[in-house]
């Protein structure tokens, strides 16, 4: 009888841990979804201050930390920094880097 009670307690604890893990994952997922829908917090004037040839640190000094960084844009070390979520209906800006310097920038979605 004691063994059955110990097994039941172990199962209950395991189920409790699984529930806690699911809640944590769901919360993190919702935060990620919210970030993808969030409009950019930078102004158009700030975005226009960024020039072709700026380095990562120069862009970050003007625009701050991006909402998302795509560090695998191409085989040559290119990156894309997104300000505003991918699925936002508000402002969105994208800055493209090649070899550590800005080579293109877009307001809204970039052309295909």
C-alpha cells in the first residue's frame, strides 16, 4: 500500500511539473507573438539618419536594439535588422548589412 501511495505521489508531481512547463512555454510563445506584431518604436526621422556604409554600432547608436536580427541572411555574413515585428500592421523598418556595413534599408516590407 505504501508503494502505491509513493507511485501516486511521484505521478502527481510529474504531472504538476509538466503543467508548469506548459504554462512557461505558452507564456514565452505569447511574448514572441506579441513582439512579432509590435510596431517599430523608432521615428521616420531616426531611420533616415542611417546611411549606407554605417557599421552595426553606428546603426545601434541611432536606432537602438532591433526587434529581431536575422544573422543568416546570406552566405557572406549578411544580416538583416528588423525594427517592428514581422507581422505588424504598424511601422516597420529593415536595415540590411553586408560585410558589417549597411548596404540597403527599407520602410515597410522589402521588395522580393
